[in-house]
C-alpha cells in the first residue's frame, strides 16, 4: 500500500529534528517548521549559532530544544536521539543536514584528516542518525519522514572527497528507502540534492572538529572570498531551497532537487542521464567533467 507524503498541516504540533540547524539550509528548515507550529530539536556543533537560531524560533512561538551534537561521533548522535524522544516523546521529521566540505585537492592529495572529517559528517553522520532514530520511530509505529541532505554532486560524476561523500549519502538513502518500504512503509524517506545555495558554506571549516585539524588542507582567504562571491551571484536563496525541499516531501519524492535546480544549471538533467548512459554502455566519461554553465540570480529573474 502506498502512503502519500506528509502534508505540512499534518505536522502541526509534531516534532522535527534538524542537524546543522544553526546556519544555512538547516536554519531555514527550522524557521519553516516554526512557521508551521512544529516543535524543533536543533542539533549542531556550534552553540553560538544554535542559540541564536533558537531565540529566533522562540520569538515565533516555537517550542525548541538545543542539543550540541558532533554528528561524526556515534555517541553524540545517540544522545541526540535519546534527548529528543525523552523531551518530546516522538520524532516525526528527521533532517540530516549537517555537512562538511574540503575543495580543491585530488583524492590522493586530500589528507586523511580531510577524508575522515568529510566522510564522518556527510556519510557516517547520516548513518549514525538512521541507526539511532529509525528503530525508535518504528517502535512508536507513527508516520514520519527522513530527509538526508546530499547534493547535485552526489548524482553526477564525482571529482573529490565532498562528491564521494554525497554519492555515499545518496546510496545510503536508496538503501533505506527499500528497507522502509519492506519493513515500515509508514516512514518515508527523501534525499535532497541541491545545487549552490546562498549560505555561509564557505565558512564550514570554522566548524571543523579539533580532532580533524591535525593535517587539514588549508583554504586561502582568496579562495573563501571567491566561493562567497560565487554563491552570492549564483546560489538559490535559503528560502527558495527550503521551499523546494518541502514541496518534494509533500509529493513523497525519494529524489528532490534536480528538476528545480535546472533554473541554476540548465544542463544538469542531461549530465545526470549521460552518466547513467555511460555506466550502462561501459563508456568512459569525457574529461574534464562539464556540468554546463551556471545561470546567475539576475538571469533567473528574467526567465518566464
């Protein structure tokens, strides 16, 4: 039996757990939930941004709980689940949004501290949350929705540690989708694959845990500034990115993002299909990878 996706009206008064909730997309999701009378558990590594976001949500009348969480630590994620259920009694929406990124280095030049950080947050953080939350949700036998935030770079040819980690997150979500369809069809799952979003992702290194700093790839101020300028000029607004996500949730989509982000990358669907065709035909991809031109926010505003 097919169970339709969750309507936001059905979540009124229910509970959302969001990782990476202090800034960017995570904060935007939390604000969206607050406007829909959803109780919110804010998880993340930076208490300053979490506290600031919680204050904004509380001013909207939202009921919140802050749980400082390093998602790359299984014990932290387990504690997050324990506190969420102990405080609110249920979890109806779980958004695994926390992310890490190291850019520019090849797969063999990226340090193991880089790899362990990126995989620890982007893949194992999602896996730990699935293992901590899903059995508890199944035990409560309630409808729920799990969202794992990946990236468009998780569904095109990979070219670095970030892409590899997001491919792993997409594959993990597909596996979870089939597990839940077989064993707990009342729980739905989505993987969100956004393109560029106008967030502070260029500052993500500031949230890097100390244990991954021993041999970290450094990014120059110039590189950070260049990335900031790029997302300012080409990124979706956080509000637009959040709208795309919740529209996909309500439509019970496993894959969310590629159709909407055509506005930013008009060639993206062709790139995704070409990768699949290359695999099916055992054909080598062209080098360098080409995902097409990016359309600026000004250009998008002129589209019909």
